[in-house]
C-alpha cells in the first residue's frame, strides 16, 4: 500500500560522501532529496564512532588530501580542516623507520648523512638486483621491487608487509603491482605530495552532518528490502515490494551508491572484494605510540598497521588532556559474503564482470550510479567530491 504526499526529486541510496555531497548540492538548487542508508548511521565509510572523547574511524583511517582547490574550498565551506599531516612510521622487528622512503629512512637504515651517500647505496643495491636477473625482465613483485629500491629497503619495509596485505608471497605476486616506488632524497616525512591535507575539525561526522543539513534522511533502510517507513512524514509505504521495485513512487530520479552487482540482482555473478578487519581497543594511557599510523612490516605481528585515532585530531597538550587512547590493529582479510566490501579486485574476471554491469547501468535512464560501490572502483574522498561537483544536477 502506498499513501503519498509529495514526491522527492531524488531518492539517494547511500549516505557516504558521494550521496551526501549530491544531496547537499541538489538541495542548494531547490531539489527535494531523500537519503537512505542501510547502516544504522549516516556517512558511509567516513563515519566515526566517539569513544572516550576520541573520533574513531570505524571503517579504517581516513585522511583527506587533494590538490584540487575547488574541492578543498568546498569541504572547508562545510567544516574547517585541521593541520594533520600524514607521516607514518614503520616498525620492523622493533626498529623504527620513517615513511615514505626519504632521507630520514636512509639515515635510520644506513647511517648516511647526505643525498649522495643515500643514492650511492641504493644504486649499488639496485645494480646487484639487476645483475641477478641475468638480462631477463623481473618475473614477480619481489624481483621488480628489488630492482627499484634494492635489498635493504625491500626486505625491511616492503616484503613482509606486502605479503600480509595480499596473503601471498611476493614471489607469487605479479610484477605489475609495483610499477614505481617513490624515493625522496630530502628529509621529508609527509606521506602525500598534495598541496592540501588534514582531518575535519570535529571529525568526519561533522562534515557529513553539514552536508546533510536540511535533507530528509533515513538510516536502517535497505533499498533491497521493503522496510521503508516514512510515517514521521505522514507517508506510509509498505507491502511486499522491495523499495527497488517501486522507488518511482517516491522520487523522479534515483542516485544509487550501493553495489552495482546487487542493483542488478547479481545477474552475471557476484563481484569480489578485498577487505580489512579491525581490532579496536581502549588503552589506559594518553599516548600509546606517538603517531596516528604505525606500519608493522614484519611477519612477527599478524596485523599490517596500528592506528592511534586521537593523533588525527589532537595535538600537543590535547593528547595528554585526554587520559585514554583508542587503537585499532588492521588485518588484511579474505572477503566473504556479509563482510564490508572495501577494495575492488582488479583481475580479469572482475574487470569483465563489472564492465557487463556497467553496460546495464548505462541503460537506466533515470538512475545516476556513483561512488566506489556502484562504479566498482577505488576512489579517495577528494575525487568522489570532485565528481559530484561536476555533475549537472
Ligand atoms: C579502509 C579504507 C581506507 C580509506 N582511507 C582513505 C583515506 O585515507 N583518504 C581518502 O581520501 N580516501 C580513503 N578511502 C576511500 C573513501 O572511503 C571513499 O572515497 C569514500 O568512502 C567513498 O564514498 P562513497 O559514498 O562512494 O562510498 P561509501 O562511503 O561506502 O558509502 C556508500 C553507502 O551506501 C550504503 N548502501 C550500500 N548499499 C545500500 C543499500 N542497498 N541500501 C541503502 N544503503 C546502501 C552503505 O551503507 C554506505 O553507507 C579509504 C577507503 C577504505 C576502504
């Protein structure tokens, strides 16, 4: 049964950055939007949970970075971005190294003081790796990486970390995964080369709430179920139909940011994903590891990284004003149905399958497919916002 009052211009499935930015811009243009999300909260993967006064990045650490001034200004018009600079540290069997690979790393590894000394060391080790190939091309990731950075950096900072990430030996991974390994001959631990970076002051939820200010939103509402209840708005929609099968009753157009294969009822089969699982705990100390991101680059620890969330938003004395801290160990995990889909798998099967779904999507006249799940493509946050800013709403 459907009792309707006024229709929405857009039904937006998914309240992540794509859906929320779209809703914000459309609302600004006088369009009426309804945003639904199947999760119990808004914000998609940038959502943070407040634990002990700390914004905990529930779906993995998110650092905003961009070179695009329009995107930067847009985000700052909703919420100011702080001065957080991503400068991860690597822990290999208890010894610490700065990342990305730069003069600080080389000093810690070899005791070198000048770029010339560091270059000489790397060139010597690269030449050794090239010689070992005897004129043939690198056959796997291990051989490839050795020719790009030499043995010390590879064995200390790349090999075991990569094996934990992929769940396979570097000798079994294809060479093309690592095309370049950026090396800096300056003392600069800033991970990103982008002009702008940081974390929204007050956290990502503030950004999402700002984007969705004045927009009708429903959480715990799955597009593929019939559980929509708009009774608060004096509108009741129920019955046996999935929302997907009668969304036109609610809106003129659909913005869909869920999984593309699910939209088409997995007609050609399911797309694969890679995922990460988190072990999050409170530590009874104000400062556990002294940095937001520490990579564990040996097999001694089963996790790849430990994130200490407070360092994204607390600096100097603020770190100690908050007596506890929250840390998350990250584990690369094989994806199974029901887990969070995080990273698309770029192999032949999944590329062909996602192309098939994209062809179907192109035929849906009143539907805009957008975001990482609907495009089956990894995007950082800034390119997602840039895309939406460029849509003709
Ligand atoms: C582990 C990890 C770390 C990352 N770190 C960074 C980083 O440091 N910097 C950076 O720039 N980017 C980072 N990203 C990328 C960032 O998360 C994405 O750019 C961003 O989340 C994309 O937004 P989105 O709206 O496309 O997707 P999402 O945020 O996933 O939003 C999609 C929403 O759709 C909802 N949905 C799906 N299906 C349905 C349905 N059937 N019914 C109702 N709702 C549905 C979901 O619940 C979800 O809330 C990271 C990504 C991952 C996975």
